[in-house]
C-alpha cells in the first residue's frame, strides 16, 4: 500500500511539473487573466465532484471561516496564478520551476515571522544554501544582471508566486482545523475563481475564448483537471497515508520533471549555472525542512 502511495506521489509531481509546460504553451495566445480564470473554473467543477466522492458530502463552511477562505482564494489562486502565467510569458518553463522551488523555504520563513516558530541551526544553514542557489537561478548565472536591469518582469512575477503560496500555506493552517484539506482547496478555488472573473472580463479575455485553439483548450484542461483537481486530490490522500513531512519531500521532484518535460516538449535547455543553482536550492530546501521548527507563544 505504501508503495502505491509513493508511486502516486511521483505521478503527482509529474503532473505538477507538466503545469509549467502547459502554462508556457499558453503564452502569447491566452492572457494571464484568462488562463487563470479558465484553469480554475475547470478545477472548481472537478473539485466539487471529487469532494462529493471522497469526503462523502459538500459541507457549507461556518460564516466566520469565509473571510479566511477568501484570503486563500486571493493568495493561492488569484495572485499566484496571475503571477504564474505572467512569469511564463517571459521565462522558460524549466527556469521558472527552479525559482518556484523556493516555496518550502518561503513557508518556513513565513512561519518563523508570523507564527513565531524558531529556526534550528540546520534550518538556518539550509536557508543560506537555498538563497545562494536561488540567486544563481534567478540571475541565470549572471549576478551582474541585477545591476544591469536584466532582472525583469518574469523573475519578479515568479517570485510573486512564491510569496503568494507562502501566504496561502500559512493562512491554510488556520482553516484545516474546520475543513478537510480537499474541501479547503475546493472553497479556496471557488473564491479565487470568483475573484478572477472581473479581471478576466475587464481585459476581454472571456469573450476571446471561442477563438482559442484546440491546443490552448488542451493545456487549460490539463491545468484544471490533472494539474489542479487530480494532483491535489492525490497529494492530500498521500498526506493521509504517510504524513505531510514525508509527502512534502516529493515536491523537490517538480523542477526535475519540469526541466525534462520542457526539454522534450518545448525544446528548452537549462544553463549549467542555473542548473547548479537549482541543485543548491533543492539541497538547501531539503536541509531546511529536515529540522523541525519550535513554536513559541506570541502575544496577539
């Protein structure tokens, strides 16, 4: 049974690696607002079905929870995906995936600053190693590009993904005491989709949907159904089976799959400096997450 869980986790990381290729393939033909809106319209419908099948019923959250669910939709769905699809308009899929590998590190730092968790010496070392690796990836092995103005919209947008996901993860901890993980994802997806709708309408994206190619809709379908609904469902089932700590280690496979898939489908290549930086980043993230943070009480 545990073997099947590990296989499902590897498959999930393959799907999540594929989201970078699907997002990159939409660049130039579908706007970031439209890509995000249609991705989560599809995902929300699919998640509703999965919640009904897996959780047994769709519960209505208590009134006091809706503001936090709205925050989840605003961070993990709205801002993350606007930044994600904007970044992929400018950056290669493989390089973008290496920058997003900062997510676990950002969550640890956010938990330290906001939730009052103390860092161990091992975690501090991991953070420093990750930051060196991230700097190499972001600058593509050319540190001078920061001073020369080469650090542009794409890099900033993908860093926005990291900040958005850290906020989503930290806020999500306060929701999981009242909802199942899958229900929390469903309602945050619903709130995020509603927030994306005015944005998509404002730039005329929805009206252009009939002009999308079959390839565009295939990418959107993959993002909504496989990358979001199926991916999150498998991931949370794995968490239930082997725990969050063991399951989260597999996330380090996402950049690996993204680089392989971007080479195969998009004919992209990753420079040696960026690849070395990515390996440093992943090593640092692994080291950071091996040491458990210590909670301290904070005055509210």
